[in-house]
C-alpha cells in the first residue's frame, strides 16, 4: 500500500506549517519556491523559515528529510480532481524517486505565500491546480535534485556532469559509486541552491504515464478523512433551521420541545437563521423537528419558475452593455444568403456534492481553529476574521479532503454559522448542512437566456453574428461588490464562450443584460460555459442544417485554429460508427477551444419512451502536455456525466417562493442506467499543461440536443430534456 497522505493532522495546538516541518524531520533540505523566484534554506525542528528575498508570493515547500522521504506542501484543495497525485508525479519525476515516497501535506491558509498566480488568491477552482504550478514545481524539484548531485560530486571530487540520479540515489557513471539522497541531505544544505532546467518531456518516466491515484487506497479502506469525519473531544454537532421561502427571516421561535430531546444542548440564533446544537447529529435532527418557528415572509414576493423564465426572456429585449464588437455585423447580416435567429434558456442548477456541506470550529485560548473542506482558503480566512473579530494571526484554517465541490465549497455561507456557534460555546462545534438546507441556502448556477441572430453565405461560412445574453452576474457575489468593475461594465462569466468563440466571426457583437436574482448566483462546474455552450453549439447546428451541411463539415469550414481543426479531424476519424447507425439513432456534436484546452464531442442518441437515451459518447481532448492520462480521462468522463445529468434532469424549481426540491429523490442525478459508453481520445502535445476539470461538462447537453433534432426534428432550446424527472 502506498504511504498515507492524511496522517499529519494529529494535534490541534500546532500550526499546520510547523507540523509539516516537524513531519519533514530536523535538518531536512527544503526548497521554497516562488513565482518565479526560487531559493533554498535549512530547517531545524520547529524552526521558522528565515526571511529570504523573493519575487512574488512564496507558494509552497518541497522537502527531503535525512531519511530520504519527500514531502510537498500543497495549497490546493483535493476534492477528487487528482491535483495531489499530479503534484506527486511532477516531483517524483524530476527528483527520480518512487511516487510512493512522496507525501502531500495540505498547506495552511496564508494570503501571502500561497496565492495561485492565475487566480491571484489561495483557492481551488478554474482548473489551475496543476497548470498554475507545473513550471515552478518542476524547477524546484529539478533544482533540489541538482543540489544533491552537486553534493555527491563534491564528495567524490568528480564533475557533476559525470553523475546521474536514479531511484533516490546519485550514481557516478564511471565508477558505479552510489550515494542515497538521505546521505546527501546534510551536505546539500551547506551549499547554495543551483537553478536547474527541468527534464525534457522525452526524459520523463512518470509524467505523461498512466498513474494510479495516491489517495485511492486510503479512500477504499476508509482511512481517508473528509471534513465531515472530523472528531474532537467534547465536540457538539449543529444543524441549521432555515426559512422555507427565499429571503424569509426568523420572526419568533419556541425551543421548549426541542430542548426536551435527549442530547440537545441549545437553540441559538445565527445569521442564516437558527441552529440546534446537540451532542450528536441525530439528536440535533430530532430537536430541529420539534422546534417551533414563526417565519417572517420576504419583503418582496418571489415568483415561481414560470415567472422567472418569463422575466429572464423579457430581459433580452433590453439593450444591455456591449461585451465585444468586431466589424459591422448588422450591415453584414442584411446581405447574408441565410439569416437565422433563435432564443434559448437554461435553468438554475444546484451543486449537491455527495459529502454534505460541513464545517467544524473551535475557539479556545484566543485562537480559532476551523476544519473545513473548502475550495477557497483565502475567503474562508477573511470570513473568519469578520465573524470572530479576531486577527488573521489568531485563526487557523485546516483544509480537509472534500467529498466533491463543483464550485459550491468556494462559498463561505456554511462556514460562517459554524464560527458563530464556536464563539458562543466552550466546546468545538461541527455544523452539518442537510441536503434540503443546502438547497434553501440558494447558491446556484444562475439561470440564463440567449438570443442569437446570424448570417451565413452561400459557401456555408458565418458572415455575421449578433448575440444577447441575459443572466445574473456571478462576478459580483463571487468576487465581491468591490470587484464590480473588474471586468468593465460586463460580467466575465456571463458571455464566456460566446464573446470569444472558436469560430471565425469577423463581424460580430455580444451584449450582456444583467438581471436581479432571488438566489445567489454562484460558480458551477464550467461556470458560464456550462450554459453558453448549450446555446451556441445548438445554434451552430441550426445554421448547419439551414446551410444543408454536415454539422462536422460546417464547423470545419468555420474554424481556422489549427488545434480546433486537428480535434475535428480526430473526432471524424474516431467516430466512423456514426456512418452506420441503425434506424432510430442519430448523432450530435459540439466543439470548444477555451483557456488553452480543447474538446470535440459526439454523442449517439435514441428516443426511448419519449425521452433522449445516450448510448455512446466520443470526446477528443486537446490537453496540451498531459501529466496523468488517467486523470484527464476521469475528469472528462466526470464532466460528461455531470453535464448529462443537468441536461436530462437538472433545474431548480420554485413554487410559492420556495425551492421545490429537497434531495436526490426529487433532484435526480444520472443512475448507472443513464450512463453511456464514454470513449476519451487524448491529444498530448507541446510543453504547456492545461486544466481539464471544467469544460467537458458543457459539451454533452448541446450534443444531445443536436442529435435529438436530427433524429426527430424536435429542437430543444431549453433543458432539462426530461421534464418533471
């Protein structure tokens, strides 16, 4: 069994960074890498890092101890996406050690040292967990390896170029002499750190190869510990009691019957509503059921689902703000051989990760400890300072494994009540959010609508494109009101994938219309692409049909990007099956190239009992340089399944001002019977690593809609496709 990555969080009194240093052992060799600066320093047991000059924020540590064990301090959350495995692979490959010898340690929240250079904050979303750190991590590991080589060469009095590394040892080519890394740590500490060039990809023996996840064994045997598994002496468990209507508030409550439940300790007001605090989850549940609450209705009545969709489509009649304009699209549209327009809409979508939202907090001796599976350590720390009134130096964020995130755990609404309760009690408190309450908290991917109008010439090329997109702003709640103008007058996510499509459109215009939302618009896997590609790729297929061209050929005529063309060619080659489909089946496709990652997808679909049934999916992935093919495949498959669930069953329903759904029985997710055979075809090229976690989610919905339109003539311009699932 591979070494555990989860055994360092033992004592709650010691800062995580100090535990890392102790676990790495005294007098280890530690590389602290910045972006782009790199330096090395020695560590003694529990010693603080010396102040050393650097450029950019110090982003992590790479340590090899006197026993030759390697530890990597990683500021990225692990929620099943495989970032920790990729980091271990990169370090093992550059250091020439076995991946089983690499331990990943979760970093503390630190707003200076651990900011992601792409996101500009310490957080895990946007598929930057590997791409943002690949180069720096490779240089750090290569420099550490070269420091060990220099130490051995000095001892042997031979040129460093006459030495090589293998399996945690430095070897002298001519004499065959060997020294283990463990035996060289002390000598390497005494000399300056050289700056090394990472190996060329042709020399990689781990990166780019199929590699099992380093955390799989712990998860299979139950050793892995998620946030919900946190246990502390004397810990209490709390549940929230939330208003049923969106925007409702507590009027009055009577806790007499709730307090009669064995184990219930208190009913306390919190900013979200009320909390029942007990000595266990089920006691808190029973107390919650007996609590009597009178709710104040919201100040403004919340419309039902039909009214929300009508308001969304009505917003498209406004002018909005121009996100992008090139050429003279209106003039080109007037002279087009083919003109077409269409309106689409998409519903609010919940996240519903399998592990319920939870947070454990304890305040004692002037220090607030928070154990939470968070995607955003920086915002969690900021929220903790506001709620507790403590200075950041007196707050410690312990990032636990996440049982799914999908963007939901980048919020802090489930952290704040736990801190409020911890500040009111003398015991640690674990807050566990029931599924129905997660939905009542209302952090959803926003509903959206789009109106497109385009012109196509006689050769099947798009000559003009006018787009309007209406949806609530995600940027404002996500980045904060002070970031309102970070993207000009428009919202970055709202037009994502539409304002800069893969298709050649020299004359085009995109507008965005903001609209109020009863919910908190929030990031969801794929963010704006998750709805915008459904709109755009459906519309592209409609244009292809009007031009009387094969959908793949129409796309090929309207792209010039070499990577996009290569993906289409590969998809064409891998889907020969589409030419011999039996009666009653059809294929649909979609394409995207965004943020340096590309996907081309084709789905085989039939209609069973009036509903789409997906039999097969082929997805070509241009991943740039691939670190772990297994993880690229898994991320692509996972995104397709999640997107398929949204396409078939997804959507928040609102009735009488309240969210109608409460759990998986009425918010259906795909079952095994719904999952098609998925074939992932990877294009591994270049030296640039790209993120893979976001965008395959967006491709399956339009592909299914396009197949259904080819099969039956029924064009789905909204989803879910199976109403009332």
